[in-house]
């Protein structure tokens, strides 16, 4: 890997999140030559695996293994690396060791962008916890006194929030619509790894089509499939439009 | 002028506004080859001309002429065209004829961006009125049934709000910081046309320096002078960062 | 019509709005025995009729007539009465006479609910103007001194805002999801009257399916097709749930 | 009247408003030696006079005269001057001539404060219209070119919003609680002029008692009767507390 | 107890809260046949017991016992069960064991509604902590992998926030007003258990009367005593009004 | 020290914060005869000491000592006492023991005001953590059952939030501008202790000048240097202006 390769980092609470909410951005930037890494804080073993738990006598470690396998296959389809933290879900509880590892990841990648959850989500407390964790790591990574290394090139990257399940209830407001037309088929294939959640395949296909039409309306340029993002910090620009 | 030349439109309530708040964007895009037009709704004759009215017996038409002259000189320094509507100030009152003309301007320019005031300003009711007017014209220009012409290429441009005098009181939140380093001297020369408001030269120089430092902090790239903008509509993008 | 029949009132800026945004509520309450009246402030002749204006030499009166015909057919399918105000669109401009007529309608119907647009819509200034107009009429209708009649039974009804095209950009937040499963086919047939906007048939079908799934998630009761509403005033209740 | 006498200005939509919402502030500042003037935009003849309209054959001019008389008696009890604009109510419609007169009043009084309605009120469109009107007049009064007079001492006064009927629905947030203990009996006597609204006497007595207890909680100093205000502009201070 | 009996759950930080803020809802639903359970996270022993601590040498365990006794008597009057967590107050600190127990309670009750504090309260950090805790438990209870039991009928119930002491400062906005006329005397008797806080008896009686009048205004149906609630999630409905 | 001496308390995350953001208020109140104490939660050793960490082999204890020395010298210039908690920075982690000590400080000082950070700061998670900590201590100090002492005179003081680095991004809205003209030179001398951050000397001088001009605009009284504050709780007043 060349040191000039651009990178992106995704921080999600559960495996489904990176597929439904940001799979297009992952695949698109991979296609553009970025190294993209997914930091998946839990396996979604308790809250996102309703189907697995219907089988009598199923064990936690089996559910985790099954979910991990799915997540890895989905990441592979999208072209991304994936690292797990096994922080638990429902509730997700992060530790100082996890935070330390996350800061190291920021230093290793020096990402051009970070993708994570919305700031609020009254339906799922793990989601804003993942966002809080990602933001804390991003900021600590800036501290010269954290594992001091004067040659470290780190600059805190822009943060983009991907779309929650019920955006208005999360006070989520898109500021960008990413055109994912050229990777839609890849994203859709990643959906299909999540075999137990087939009803969501269609739900998130509809979301992508409607965001795509909105992208077209806002820009006057045709877009079929879109992903919404909310940018957290002001952008420094050289030209307006 | 080539039909391929990009254009920008600025809609301001008073002459001072386009100098202090958006003079850098005007000069920068002119330098980049854009045709930029300023639609200046009033001469700021009553509310922005405290100095002129201190002279006994001064007449409204004289104040207007003097302000118009200043505005034209400032626009020339920035490299922009300027058109006035003489809508009055304190209060600014727009008419259907002005609206019709503004729609025509949108059609003529097919601008790549529109720059206007913040959505709220409890210190100056003319400012949000100018914003409302600009937004209404921008939307009407989209209507196929307004002066129908099936060959009209118009697509509603993005809107960027420039910075008001007391941003927090206007619920203004920057989403972009434009680097105006390469045109700072031009903007500063335009300040100097507004000879009666010398105290504001320094005020807005400080604003530019502080926005510049913020631009640097947000991007990790050095910026000395900045102008803040708030984007109103989601942006359709092909890559995140 | 029995004086005991319940009634509902819809106030929309343009014909498309009552079909896409609230056609399910209209059909559902008609099915439940309500008299529902649509007050359609304009024909959407300039802004919602892109297709009609592509024909050379087309006249405003023809476009209006064509749109009126469509709106009447859609209302008939939904089972509602419709009244037009011909207030123009892009921009919609209401008059005191229209306001007076709207107050009379409130008095005649004594509706159990009013359905209208979101409070804000940066994409379409006609929409919040219709909302403002509906709210003003609703309030004036309360005034004992407006066409005094001590026997008038009027009580200001609850207001529900139907969903705009890009809800987050309008700061729209659903507080109710209406289950429209039993009238979905009726709503869909009303879509098909709007032959020139076939791309929106699928868009609003997807909206209905996704709101339906959200309705199911929020209640634990299956729902396939939903319409979102935002209630404006507190509800007085005898039991919580 | 000495030129050193401090003054206050109240701008209300209807007579009831200045009694219920700000009668304590009026009486208190009068007691402190201020000249207080109430600018009452309408007589509340249509919307605030339910009782009067129950009498068969009652005429608009009679209702207005009766309401004017009540308002004058209430103002007298509070110790304030009152001026009416007869702008109508439900809906209240202001004219340029009224605005001009309001600007003159700002110039004549050079008030130390302006009291008016909340910024929003979904129950009563006349209220925010009065606020808008008061704010516009306050700002125009600053314009050197409005009836130019270089010796005019005017400086735009702070604006305080008094409490609406249902504060949370109006997005109203108190920032000050004024202790009105020493004038409570005066305010209560002014209530009693409004004989037809006896149910509101008790309602607003309860509001005063509850705001008083909140005032005590926020300050640690006993307060029995309070009036809530929301300050609109930042205060310049020489000490914090 | 029949398995068809509906249930309600109240989660409060301190004993006073369930009496002042939601005693009417508790008594009303009990009267309607619901089983209502109060989960009282602390005894309010440090912050709500100013009176008890005035006695020299009083011990923490005595204050707790005295408060527990009061809380139990108040719950009995209202007709509810009560369970304590002894999480401490000022500050209230919850543990994983408490969370686990709370999840079990959600499973046992499968409540039709949950009543808890406002989302924010700058006067009392225990209140939003109780809300956060209630929400987390409600969500974890949904996870199939938490104490897996495929036959568990749980569906996450609607959440209603009861009214804080100073609603506007808590950004609290009522969306429902519950008519508690038929149980007012019961609620008032529960007040009287809290003998040391007699000044609050009157305060909250005034709150109930004013909310009652607001309930009447919003519905056109008479209401004397009301309790305000803010609903957190969209409601799925079959009819609008 | 007389028991009648008024006091003020400042709670900051890092040393730089009390210098840049609130040094004027500290010096001004000291000049007015107040005892002012700064509770500095960390030494800013990791995140605010970029310069120190550029030296190879530098040790954490040395950086802390150096920062502590700077902070003490700056406090001395301003005339304030300072106490450190050594809670760490990037991230700042408070303990129950620190909270207990902070409550004692509230009891010892019975301050007339508390100054702390903004409620939000997406650039620095230590800042809102300091605010949260200060608020929790302020509230616990009110509890009669916390280290019971019936003779304790404590009443919870008003809280003022000082200005963050990028106010709009922190949803910070000034409600007060403190005139610091008479202590500006003192504040500026405190800046100069922070030798490694010379670029911020000019940044915060510009902030002070621009806030000063805003203070003048809002009051009509000249002000050269200002500091912005946001008051959190309603103020109980005896007169409006």
C-alpha cells in the first residue's frame, strides 16, 4: 500500500449498520482507490439477530460467530477491511482499552473522512454511543501528548453521519447526497448476505431510490441511487460551486 | 461572453452588505473567470448612511446618488456587475415588478450559486426580507409556466447565506469557510470605498482573520482570511473527501 | 347529509399535494363515513405542469382547465368534494376575499380535523403560504365578532401537517402514522390520474411503504402502507394508551 | 414631565394582553417613576369579546367603544397612558401609516424598554404580528434617514417578550422573572375591569403565583407574584451577579 | 390477575415526582382497570427531604425509611404497586444490576405505556438520568438475545414524559393533556402524604387547573384538572380525529 | 477575608480556557472586590501543550509541572486563586472524589456566580464534560442530605457559560456581553504567560474587540473590549431596564 493512498474509516455499532446505511460510500471509495476500514464495535449479537435466537438452545458464542462471518462477507463484497471490538450490544459498552485502540486506528489510517451514526437515536442507544466513541477517539488522536510522536501527520478528519432508520425522529438532517449509482449492485449484493433481514433489503432499496431522486432534485443532475450524509464540521473550500 | 462562462448571483439588501459579507467570494469567483452579478435591492439610503444625514438639508436623492456611486465603485473593484432595485430601506419593500425582474435575472444568468443574507436577523428586518425575495425568485424561475420557454436551461442553483453582523443572534451556523487569501487585498480595497464606516473596516478584517483561522482548524490546511457561508440545500456529490 | 356526519377539511396549495401527501387520509375518512372537503388554493398551473408547457402555444386557461379536470377526477376517486380558489401558483397569493371564503368553509363544515402543508418548505414557498392561510382562517373562525352568530357551534379543530417532499429539509417531524392499508388501492388509482408525473407514482409508493414499516415498528402492529402526519396542537385525552 | 424621566413602551395586539401578561411590569415601573405608554393595536373587538357578541343586534362600533373604555380604565389603574391604532383583530392588519406613527412614538419616548408578544403563537396570529410590527418600528427608528434629525437621541431599546397563554406551544422561554409583589393588588384590580373574563382572573393569578415561586427558586430570594419575560438581545453589563 | 389486564409503568427518580407529576395518570388508569407499577429509583433521601435533615443527628437510614413509607402510602392511595432501587439521589447512580432488573420488569409487565421524566432538566440531573435509564431498559427488553425466550410477547411501549417543575427551562413541550377530573381528589389525597412539602400542594394544584383549562381550549371539551405529557415516538393510528 | 466578601467560581477543563475565555471577568470581579477561585480540572497536558511535546524525551510530569506553573502565574496576574484536580485531559475523566471536593468548594465559597464552558463542543469533549461536572456539583450542593448542616447558607448560584472557540458550532448564543475595558491590559498580560500559543493572543484580542463592538451596538453605550456569556437560568429582577 502506497503512503499516498487515501483512506476512510467507518465506525458502526452493529454489522447491519455499515451495510444498510453506508455500504454505497464504502464501495464507491474503494472503487476510487481508497483503503476503507470498518470498525465494527459489536457483532449485533443480541439486538440484531432476532432470527438466530428463535432456535432453541442457541449459544451466545455461536450467534456472535455467525454474525461475525456475515459481517466479514459483507465487508469483503464492499472491498473494505473490518475490525471488531466485541463491545457488546443492547447495551454497547466501550472501555478505555477500546478507546486507546480506536485512537491508534485514527493514527494508522489518517483517514480523509469518518463515517458514523447520527448524534441521536431514541430507538437505539448503541448508535449514539458509537458516534460519541468515534468522536472522542478522533479528538484524542489530535493530542500531541497522547503517545507523543512529533512526526505524526494526523489532522482530524471531517465526520459524516449516515442515515438512521427513522431520520426525523433522530433530528437527522442530510447535508450531502452521495451518488452511489456506479456501486449500487455491489451494495445490493452486500444486503443479500444479511439473509435473515430480507424485509430490510427492500426497505433500504427504497431509501436509496428516494434519496437518489432527491439528489437529482437538489443538483439538477440525474441520480438513481443515493446515500444521505450529514456533515458535522464546516468545510474549508476554494470555490463555492 | 461565452455561454460556457459560469456565473454567480448576489442578492443584498444594502450596498454595505455585499462588501463586508461577501466581497471575498465575489472577487474570488471573478478571478476564477465567473461572471458575478450583484442585485442590490436598495441604496441603504436611510439606515446605512448615518454620516450623510448629519449634514443639514441633505436630500434623499442626493444620499441615494452618493450611495449608488459608492456601491458601483465597490462592485467595480470586486469585478462584478451591479443592478439596483431602489426598493427602499428601513423598511425594504419589494413589489411584484421587482420579483418579475429578479426571476428574469435568474433566467439570464443561470447562476451556479446564489449568495444572500441569513434567514433571520433581529437587528435588521431588511436582511431576511432580501433572503425571502431571493428565494421566491429562485423558485418561481423553476416554473415552466412562468413566461414559458421549453428551451430554457434553468436549474435552481444552490443558495449560500453570508455572515450577518451578529451571527449567533441570527441563528446562523457556518457550514463552509471560503479561503479568500488570494483576493484579500481586493476585498480590503472595496472596504475603503465605504469611507464613512471606517470602524467597520477593522471589524470585518478581524472577522476575516478569525474565520480564516477557523478554516485552518477545520481542514488542517493553512488559511489566513476566510468568509463563512451557510449552505441551505443538500449537495449532491460523487466523493466525500 | 345528516348533521351528525363528521367532516374533514384539506387545504392544499396545488392539486398534486392532496393526492401524494394525503390521499390516503381522505379516502380512509370517506370510507369511515366522513364528509371530506378539499380546498385547493391553485391549479398548480405554472409550477406543477411542466409537461403541459412543453407544447408550443399552450394557453394559461387551457393548462388551468386541464389541471382542474385532473384534480376533480382525483378528488372523485378519493370520495371528496373539492373547491378551488384560483389563487395562482409560483407564487400563490391569497386575498382577503379568499380568506373570508375560507372562514365560511370552516363554519359550514365544523371539521373534526384540518390537513395542510408543513410549516416550512424551502423548496416551495406556496406550501407554507397555504399553511399560514389555513391557520389564519381556522383562528378567525373562532372570533365571535366575525359575522356574529351566537348559535354557531364552531370549535377550532386539530391541525395535522402532511408530509412534504423532503421532510428533513422542512424541519418536519411525524408524530402520527396513519394506517392506509384498506384504501391503498384507492390512493394509487388517484395517483394514476396524474399521468404526466409517473415518476412520482413510484416515489410516493415507496414513501407509503416505508412509512408503513415505520408505523409497524412504532406500534408493534403490522402496517403495510402509511401516511405521516405532524400534529400541531396538544391533544386532550381520557386515556394514554 | 422631566426629560430625565425614564420611559417604557408596551405594544399589544389586544387590550386583554396588556392586563394579563404585563400589567405587573407596567404598574411596577410607574411606581418606580417611569412614564409607561401602551400602544394597543386593536380593541380586541372581534376575538376577545365573545360575551358582547352574544347580545342580539350588537354593533361593531358599540363593541369597540365598550372595549376601548375597559382598556382605558385598566390602563388608568396601572398608571399608564394608552394609545389605540384600531388596526382590527382576527386578523390584525397594520398599515404604513400605523408604522410611521409607531416610529414617532419610539422617537418621542426613547423608551428604556419595549414589552411585546412572543415571537410565535399558533393560537393567535395577531400576537406575532404585533411583535413583528413593534420590532420593525424599533429598527426604523434607528435609521438616520427616516425623518432626519441629527439631534435625535434615540438608541434602540431592549425588547422583552411577555408570556403567551400556552408558553411551550409558542416556543417561549423565560429568561427573566420580574418580582411584582409590591404591585400585585394593582394588577389584580386591573383584572377586574375585564368583567366578562372572570375565569381568566383566576388563571392568571395562578400563573403569577407559579412564576413567583419559580422566581424564588432561581434566585434564592422570596417572591410571591412574578411575571415572566424573555429578553431578545444580549445585555451589556458591568458585573455578572 | 388476568393476562388480559393492561399495565402501565412509571419510572421516577424520586418519590415526589410520581405524586406531583403523574399521580393523576396513575390513579386514572388504575380506575380504568390497568395494573400500574411505579419503579422509584431512589428515596429522594438527600435532595427531596430538606425538612428531615433539619433535625440534629438524623441518620440516612431513617430518612430513607421515612421517605419509603411516604412513597408507599402515596402509591397505595393512587392504587399502584411500587418498587424501589435505592440508587441514591443527588446524584442518582444506576448500576448494571438495576438495569437488568428494569429490563425484567419491562418483560413482566409488557406495559401499554411508560411514564418518565423530561429529556432535559438543568435543575436536577437525577431526572434526565432516570429517563435515560428507562429508555435504555425499554430498548434492551426488545433484544431477542437478552435472556432469550422466543415466546416473550414484548413490544416496546410508547413513552410519555411527565411535566418537570419548570417546563420551558427543560425544553419540554406538551403534546397531550390528560383529563384527570375523575381522579383529582385521589391525586390531591396523595399530595397530602407529602406533609413536609405543603407549599407544593398548592403549586401543583395550580398546575393541574391551568393544564385543565389548556386542555379545554385545545379540544373544545370542558376539563378542570389536567396533566401534561410529551409523547416521544410517533403513534400509529387508524383515524385522525 | 470578611464573610461579606462576594465570591465567584470558575470551572474550566484546561488552563488556556480560563485565560482566553473568561480572564476579563475574573480580573474585573477581583477589581470589584470579589474573591474569585478557579477550579482547573486538568493541566491541559496532552491536548493543549503541542509545543512541549515537540521536545524529544519530554515526560508527562514535566509537561504537567510546566503547565501548572503557567496556570498559576496567569491566575496570579488575574488576581484569582486556583485549585487543580489533575483529572487528565483528552480525555478528561472526573471521579466521585473530585465531585465531592467540588461540592465542598461550592459550600465554602457560596459563590455569586459560576463560570464554565458551553453545553456542547464538538471540537473538544473535555469542555462539555467540565460543564456537566460543574452543574452536577452545583446541584448536589443544594441537597440538605449531602453532609447535612442545617446552618449552611448555600443557594445555587447563576451559571454563565463563557465563549467556546467556534461558538456557532457549539450552538452557543451570548445573552450578556461583559464590558472588560478597565481590565483589558490585565487580561492581555495573562495571555502573554501562554508563550507557546502566541497566535491565539491575536485571535482572542480580535474576539474581545468584536464582542466589545457588539456590546456597544446592543446597549448604545461605548465598549471597546467585551466577553460574551450565556446565562443558563432565568434571572429574578426588580426592574427591567
